[in-house]
C-alpha cells in the first residue's frame, strides 16, 4: 500500500512540475536577435510590392486588420463616434520610399447634430500618424503625396 502511495505522490508531483513549466516565458527568434526578418507569410502580398493600390473590394485579411485599426483611430477624433461613416477605402503605396497608407473618406455628426459631409483622411501604417481634410494643416499636400499614384 505504501508503494502505491509513493507512486501516486511521485506521479502527482510530476504532473504539477509539468504544469508549472507552462508559465515560463519562451524566447522567439525576434527577441533573441532583433535583426531577424519578420515572418513574411503573415504579410499581405501587397506589403512585398513596391507600389500598389487596393480598394475595399479586394482587401485581404492583413489589410482588413489595418483598416479596422485605422477606423478606430479616426472614430476617436469625431464628436459623435457612433455616427461615423466611411467610404472609398483604399490601401496605397504611392512610391517606393513611402509606407503603405490607408486612405478614404469619413463623415460624422458635428456638435450641432448635422453630418459634416464626407472628408478625405489618411493613415500611415508605419507610424499610425493620420490626417483629416480641413482638420490637418497641409492635408492636401500630404494626401497627394501618400494617397495618389
């Protein structure tokens, strides 16, 4: 009977030790060596092209995720975020030296309760800096550089 108890105790201890091992942090290639290239299988094919223009009809999962983040950033700038509407989304890399940029149009209710009318916006995907027409100084020049091919 004592041998069975000892065996069960050792088995329980082994299970406990294995369970505790799962909470240890594991290092990835990126944390060990930050110069390792990112896994390109997770990127959109558009990320590997030098120039591209993609509209909302053919966004892939990677681009759609970035668009969702962009949508949340723009909504936060609106007086009435729940009334915000978007249209004419595009994912653009206008020049080899520029980051991919999300461009589109947005409208929302203003403080008087009326819709503002659609205004252009852009978000740089590398820094999440963004601008909205009539709210950002020099917006037209920035839009023409980043969103127009």
